[in-house]
């Protein structure tokens, strides 16, 4: 589950909703009661939540010291990768 792309999850969820809707129609029941305004609100909320989580997950450095620390960390990561490939 860790490497599944969000687009894959969205497509799967939409397919499940479509199958449920079709099954309800086949059984003579009314389809899922979603109005376009409700779908619009849900998609907007989902986008807001996703961008908020993504923004908080990323390292947001604002001070000079934090930006410099990020540069030092990235340099150290670069040296580590260079050593790993040198011995292959």
C-alpha cells in the first residue's frame, strides 16, 4: 500500500462508486443521491486537505539558518550517494 499512487486510489474509488450506482439501478433502486454541487464541494475539500497535508509534510525552511542547514544536509546526501556509486 505504501507505493500506490494517489491517482490509482482515486480511479479505484470512482470505479467502486460507479459499480455501486449501476448495481442500484439494476435492482430498481434510485442511484446514489449526489448532486453536482455536493460533488463540487467534496472535490474542493479533498483538494484542500491534500494540499494542506502535502504542505505540512514538506520541509518549509524560512530562516537563513534553516535554509543553510538544508544546504548542508543536501550536500551530505550528495556525498553519500557519490561514495555508494564509486565502489560499484
